[in-house]
């Protein structure tokens, strides 16, 4: 399977769900990453049982689901997979199983979750142990359903650096990574320090970023998309590169024109991947 592009539905939260789907199709993209978030304007957690209906919405537009990204809480520490409260962790597992059913009902074969965070009530060792236990449990349940499970190592997570992300993935055999260079470059890592994580990646979040900027416009970008696409081809990567601009006050991610930047990055990645030009639809 060649490398393909997708787009996150949550790049355009001010549109309603149908409008966002229509826009992504107008962008000549065939796949969509669905954010099943507590804060989502398109796919809130309460929609977790509506997989078949949502698949019909995608099918009607010629779209497939490339990833389901589950974040139960409004922010990563809320209802995290390694919450100190056992009841909260159990409720999170139940939500995960419903989200897994949602994913398979969509015909999607990839799911992303958060790895967990450090909690004041837990030692660093305990927080990491609970996070690894949660990831292993989710990995096993997803594998049984024919779904590949990945975590996104992110700024503020239990594994915020390239070294801690690599160590966490090695602690849970078979666990893969949804990799976003921005989470590492924004805190000072170089592209060369992030590149080794590509061997763990089963899905990619692609957007421009720079030191101090989790997300930025193309003219400030420091993500080496040329090297990334070359390395992915060498590694025979078979997943999706998701155009994942977000629009939120968190870390100033509402300061970018998501539509224009999505188009610019789409065209750049198509050129780097030698994708054939597409005629306008309609």
C-alpha cells in the first residue's frame, strides 16, 4: 500500500460535521482522521455508538476513516489512562471498548490514544507503570479486533521527549506511535533527534512547527518534511500522513489559517511523495 494523505476533521471545528466532511472532500483527500474527543464539535464521546451511521456519512462522500483518535477528557490529565483513581481507569477502559467498536464499525483499522500523564498523587515510577499497563491492555484488545493501536507521545505527557517516548514504546512490545514532530521540535529537539522514532510510527500527524511553536505557518516551519518522507519511503511505511492542523487556544494553536496551511502542506507532501496531480472534482 502506498503512503496516503488524510485530514483531521478537528482541523475545522467551527464548521459543523457535514461541512467539515464536505470541505475535506473538496480538498481532494480521500481519508479522514476522526477525533473522538470530550471537547469535539463533530464527534463527541456520546457519538461513540453511532459508527454505522457515521460510516454512511463518509461513504456518501467517498471518504474512508484512516484513524480514530480517542481523548476522553477535555485535557490530557482528565480521565487519563493512568489516573490514580481505579474507578476512573475502569471507566476509561469501558469507553475505550465502545470506541473500539466505533472504529471497527467505521471500517477503520487504526486507533490512537494518549499515553498518560504524570500525576501529583503518584510517583513517577507508578505513573509510568500504570500507563504501560493501560497501553498493553488497549493494544491487546485492539489487536483482537483487527485494529492497530498507537499512542501519541505529546508535550505534557508521560513521555514528552524523544528518549522517554522510545523507552515507553520499548516497554510495551507491539505498541506503535502516532508521531507528530511538532511536540518535540517545539521544546527544542532537532529533526535528527526525532527521526529514530519513525521506526515506531504507524501513523503520522503532519503540520508545520518550530522551536516554541507547536503549530505555525509554513514560512516559520522547521519540520524537515523532505527528510521525513525520504525516511518513510526507505522504511516502506504503509500508513497515513494526516494533515493535522488544530484550532485551539492551547499553545497558541489558534493563530494559524488552518485551511490555507492544510492546502500548502498537502501540495508539498504530494510533490515530495511524487503523487500524481488530481483534476478538480465536479
